[in-house]
C-alpha cells in the first residue's frame, strides 16, 4: 500500500498514542467490519436494471462509490430519484431487504478483525458500532460476524437527528459509552464516515476496503490501512501500549 502524502512511519506510530489512556474504540459497519459493498453494489445494480434506470445500463462501481457508498438512504433516494423522492425511499427499503438476503449467505469479516477484537477485549476498552445502515441491516451483519456480544452499543444514523457525515452519531456514541473524545478513536471506510468522525473531534483510522485512497485522504483520516493486519495499525497500537505502560504485546 502506498504511503499517503504527509504520512510517515514515525507520524503514524505516534498518531494514536496521544489518546492514552485509551477508553474506547468506535467502528463503522459496512466496509469496516465486513466487505459488504460488493453485496450492496450487486443489489442496487440488479434492482436498478429491473426498472430501466439509466436506460437499463448497469451502474458501474465508480457510480456506486460516488453516489451510494457510505451515504444515508435518504440521500441515496434523492440522488437516484430526484423527481420522485417517495419512490426512491420505497426502492431503498426493497433494496435493503435484498441486501439482507445476500448478507445472510455471503458476509465475511475484514481480514484481521478478530485479532483486533482480542486486542480491544484484552484491554477492557468500551466499543460501539456507529452506522448509517438501517438497524435490521446493522444487527444482521453484527450477528453474522459473531460480534453481538462484543459491542456495548449500536448507534444508527436514522435514529439520530442527523446521520453521517454529520458528527452527531459519533457524539451520541461517546455519550452512551460515557467516554471522552480525547481518549477514543474510530475505524471508518467511507468519506462521509471519516468526515463525521473528524468533525466529532476524534482520530479516524481509514480503511481502503473499496474506496480510492486519494478520495479517502481528502476527508482527512489520521492514516489509512488496507485491513486490520496492516503493520501501520499495529505499530500505532503498540505505541499506545507503550505510552500506557501496559506491557502487553500486540498479538
């Protein structure tokens, strides 16, 4: 993975250590816990073709990234059906049902997720999932990944006044967990999610699961990783341990 502009190993290593003592870790769900975007893309592509969207030409991955990935369903409905918002909302509801069927059969965790899970559990940190996904989707994905007992809270953008990229969902997570933004960081994979975390005043570790690195960097994550096995992540976490004097080596 190419080191992004302005990022070097020393900066990356120390980038999370200022949070010591660490209190909590927050996660997005789609694309952050699991590589679900291909399933969303497939559902949108198939269903939009059925209604002759774009003259029946299948949407591309580029179109999906620009107009759909990481966005709240209200925004997606408006972008896809600017002249009939209610139709757009109904479409997104039906699409989510198709996604849940696909996810129940095909969902897989991001590489290294369970290694990171153990690191978090071993240190007794609080954790929340913070997502723009509808609650049925979020709960299905979390359950399928075996994380139902891992998260202390699941914050849904729909259940806040403002969804991501507004900071409210992440600020609500801090409130629910009773932790400080000065001792918490976030994992995110989308521009809207990274913007939400940065606006909430926390460092965001971006995952380049599907979105282009240069696009993600524009949202100003602290650094980017390919997945949870990335050496840059473990160097940063080891530095957190060193600063806290935990004396516990990363797995």
